[in-house]
């Protein structure tokens, strides 16, 4: 298995998870937003 390719995939996955968490926390902070 290509290590570089695996790491790249993992990083993309982590980034999506982080973006989701940030979106959720921003949503909670801004009360006028409907989630």
C-alpha cells in the first residue's frame, strides 16, 4: 500500500471531520441559526 496516498486520504478525512465539528460549534454559538 502506498503510504503517501494513505496519509493523504486520512488527512482529507480528518479535515472533513474538523470542518463538521467547527460548523456544529459555530451553529451552537450563533443562536439565530437554525441547524
